[in-house]
């Protein structure tokens, strides 16, 4: 079981989850600054003000990546650190930070993989409508142009968006993510503007970047297991909202019939203007896939006590507009600390389906990992559960490659413990433990195991 020489092993983080320095060197506020500082929005009132203080520990963190032998590092760029108000003057101190990060990676032989948007929208843009507004997508294109002009000669792969499903449906539908809106229409408006932002950004970056950099997007595509006679109907509805809403326009230049049918009671999609789908449908070099778990679904019988265990947090509002009649059944074990089931077969199924649907589209696992209740024992973290999780999912990737599916690499989530959004600091995904009081870093057993996998290119 030896992975191909060209297969890339990496790890991933996101700006707001690790950087800290939330008000330093000209950085403006994001929607997650506002959201996390709003009482009741995050567990224990936790914020990303300090997080892992990566901003001030950059060189030491880069050295840890080199020690692990990472071949690539996927990070996100904070839009409000680069253009504090979303539009207008560039903050050169912010650009300089990412320039130092990229240079530090290259000096250590690590490929930089940069994500433009991992959920930290500048607050002034949200005040003007956020992702429900066409102006935000237009502003994103200018931001993409600015940062790609600055770093484009050194970044290996550019990713436009991370998990736009979460931005749209959790941010504007159920309200468990920033900006915390609860609506049925707004998530669909956001879906379209996020899609437009992707296409506009690809166009802007291709006009600036003269190197042989690759362009991509990262989607958290869902895998649903139908349960009972109504399961297939339920799966079709929620697949339309989760997968079709982005794969359709980005890779096919259309919104699918089943998406339009599922949401017909909410909108006729007349906000899609002439030329929008052509703008969105840009060729990409690789499709990023984030995968953690699967869901069991069936149509609800209408009772008030129906199960809503979709794994995306509790809310009185649904993140599934038009499919509120779908029941998400409680997960069967074993479960991670997030309450998510462990199902490597779901990753096999997802990659197989994508390959059959888009046979010429290269794929990349851009996030996969697990949170477990880690404990420190004499300065060590013996996280065998996490090792087992990653091993089984890497086995699934290997099996798929053996069947001829073009999977280019794997990024383990996450490099370090970090701010886990509405869960605050209660969930630890990292292969490096962070003591949030002292900012001390400790390699967990999983980090040493993963380093061995990278070095040998074999599972052990």
C-alpha cells in the first residue's frame, strides 16, 4: 500500500481559527469577530481574539510543519487583514504577513496552498447585505486580484472558497454560524453570490497570476444514507441543496432541476442574471473535497419529535430550506466528539460518485480528521482514536486511487487544536496540542504517526 510519488500529504488550518492578533497591524473586524463577541453565540463566549496566536508564533509553527515533513500546507487568508473594510485600500502589513508565511513555507520545502475565504467576511460588507448582495461577490473578485498579484508568483494552489455550504446555510439559514441570520430565502441568495464570487475570483486571479499555479474550490459535499421507503426521496432533496447547489453551476454551468424543484416554494431564482452561470462555470485544476461523516435520512411523518441530527449544530431554524420535511436520524456509533459517525466507506462512495459524474476532474481531499477528548499524560497525548480514524480514511483514499480515480493529495484537519467556531475551544481536532494558556505546542502521537506515513508513503 504505497502511495504514488506525486500524491501530496499535507495539513490544513484557517485564519480565524489560529491567527489571533484580531485587532493588530490594521486588521479590520470580520463577521466572526462580531458573532463570537455576541453573548450566547459561542460556547463559553469563546472568541478567536488570540486563538493559537499563530500571528506571533509563525516561525516556530513553520518549523513544526517542517519537522513533520509536510509536503503542503493549506492555510486561509483573512480578507479583513488584507482589505480591512472589504473594499478600498490594501493593508500592506496584512499582505506582508502572508508573504512571510509563503516564503517560510518555500524555504522549508512545503508547497503553499492558499484559501481566499474561510468564512471571515469583513463586517462592513455584511452591514451592506453580506453574501446576499451581488456587491459582495464583486468585492471578493477585487480582493482576489489584490492578494494574487502580491503572492501569485509563489503560491502552488489557489482555492477560492472553503465550504460555501456552511457560509450560506449555517450563516443565513440556521444561524449557528456568522452572521447568525435565520431565513429561508437568504441562504439561497447567498448560494448564488458565493458561486458568483468563485467564478469572478478565478477570472481575476487568472488575469494576475502568470506562474503555473493551480486553481480550485473546496466543497463539503454531503453523503446521505437513505433510511426506509422514503429515504431516496429525502436523499434527493437534501443532495440538491448541499451538493447540486455548488457542483451544478461550478462544474456544469447550471442549477439542477431537482434544486429548483426543492426550493420552488421559496424562490423562482429570478435573482440569477444573464451571464451569471457562464461567469460561475470556470475551469478548475482540482476540486477540493472536505469529508468527515455521513447522515441517515428519511421523510418525516410530520410529528414534532422528529430527529434533526444533521451534525451542524442546534437551532430552531433549519439549514435545509425547502427540505424541512427531511428527518436526519441519530448517528450510529462509533462517534467522534463532535457526535459525527465514523464511516470511511462514505468517502469511498463520494469519490466514486464524483469520478463517475466528472471523470476528467482531478480531486483533492482538502480536509479530513476528527475531534476526540484528548488528555495529557506526562506531557504526551496518546490519541490512538485519531490515528485509527485517519488510517482508515487514508486506506479509503488509497483504494480509490487503485481503482483509477484521480486523487492528488490529502490534507489532514487540523495541524493544531484551534477555535472550533460555535464550539469555541471545547473540541480538539489538531495533531499538535495547543495549551491555550501558555501557547505551548505538543506533538500528539498522531503527529508522529502522520510524519512516518509521509516519510514512508505507506500506512502502518
